C-alpha cells in the first residue's frame, strides 16, 4: 500500500554512519519535498527532517537529508544507541492528492 | 505548550461507527492544516485525511466515502467520524498538524494516538 520504497532494515555500530534510501516517482518525490520521521517503539512519530534537508529545532545535526530526482536519503552520522528506531520518509503525491509514507526502515545499533 | 490529545478509540464491531477527537492546545486548529494518520499493528504509517484551514478536505482511497474529517472551532478540536468500519481499519490513529507557514507538508506536531479495534 506504501507508495515510497525503503529498505526494511539498516544497522551499524556506535559512531558509524548509516544511510537510508527512499524511492518514489514523478508524482511525489519528483516534484515535492521529502520529510523524514523517527518512531521509537511504542511512541508517536517525530518529525526529523522537513523540506528535504531541514532540521526542526532540537534535532541533532547528526541527521541529514538529501533528495535527487525521484529518490531521497536520510543519513545518520555518529550513530548512537538512542537512534535505534523506525524511520519513515514521506511526501505529498499529486496524483493521489494525499500524503504518502515510505515502507519504513528499522535501524538497529549493534 | 503546543500539543494534541486524541480520544475516542475502542472496540467496535464490523460495520459499526466511531468518532475520534483530537483536542489541540497552544495553537488554533482552524488556522492550520490538520491530518489523521493511522498505523495498523506491526505495520507502517498510512495517511488517512487532511482538513485544510479553508475547510476543504482530502481522503485516502481506502477510507473515502466512509470517513469524515471535521473540526469544532469553539472547542479547538479535530474529529474523525468513521462509519462502515472494517477489520482492516484496526490501527492506532494519530492526529498531526502540518508544519505551518511552509509548503513542506511535514507533520510537526503529533498526538499520542488512540487505538481502534474492529472485531466481532
């Protein structure tokens, strides 16, 4: 049902850099900005990145976002144990006339 | 403090109805784009509906014709009326605010969620 595709899992050791991809199409990522959410188990999602690469106040600069064409990516540098969570990309879809989320990526800190 | 608090979830039989509420504090619901997002048990996030500040609405195809989003300005509260409920509507339902002032369609404020279970 998800329109945006992400890898199901990613992992790294503390201090490493982890990158998560998000693949969409011309009706969503191709023409709209991408947002990223972090969801720690049992809690509500939290906005992590908006407008492709902007961090809300309070989000560490270890988190960064990028977009190119119909794909986007989220990078976590200097991975920490508290980064263990599910991560979702999202964008508006002009064809569906609604927001669409990615399939989600579970990040594990080894 | 800016926050959203959902209520109204519960157990309902297939074909039944339920109305969810989302009370806002620290900002005005009617001045913002407001959304409902749901998450089935063990699954990912699914956008459900948006109510624009001007009053227009949009729905996911999966709920179109069955769900209605609305607001009560006097109570600063967002609602989701859910009719003809199906087992596949079972999920935690979150209300979320669009980040104001931009075109990002980012949801910057989320409620804690309310669980809806559709089962006989």
